[in-house]
C-alpha cells in the first residue's frame, strides 16, 4: 500500500499504547498529508508556469513563416502549438523564471490560512 497507509497503521499502533502515542500519530498523519499536498502543489505550480510561458511565446512565433527547405506546410502550422507547449515545459523545468516558485508559495500560504 502507499506510505500514507503505512503511516496510518503506525499511528494506530502508537495510539493504542498511550495518550502521547495519539499525539504522535496525529503528527505523523499530518506530515504524510502535507508531503503529498506539497508534491501536488509543486506539480500544479510548474504546470501553470509552463502554460504561462507557452502563452507568452505564442505571439513571438505568429509572424514567422516556416522555411520550405526544412519543412513548412500545414503540418508545421498544426504542430506549432504543441512545440510551444513543450518549450514552455522545458523553460519551466529550468526554474529560471521563478513563476512556479511564487505560485507555489502563494498556494501554500492560502492553504495555511484555510486550515487555521
């Protein structure tokens, strides 16, 4: 099973031993949940940055006509959006723009405010 299930089993066994065990089990469950959410938040922030960068690149390529020597035609026109999407993903992976980091920080701040 997942690590979260293993943590839940550990938490239950600790809870049976003492009241201090209950506190430890709750902390263990929260930590496991936060790690899982942090991964999802990181992924969502990177996706947002990739889409944003792709949208910013789109106008740069609108006026460029493909060279017939190396391709061109309807095929290149159709797949240009996919190419720009991949460019956005690659640029996002470098982390040089920092948009994903800012989005992640804001999402975590919003999540903390919601749980308090």
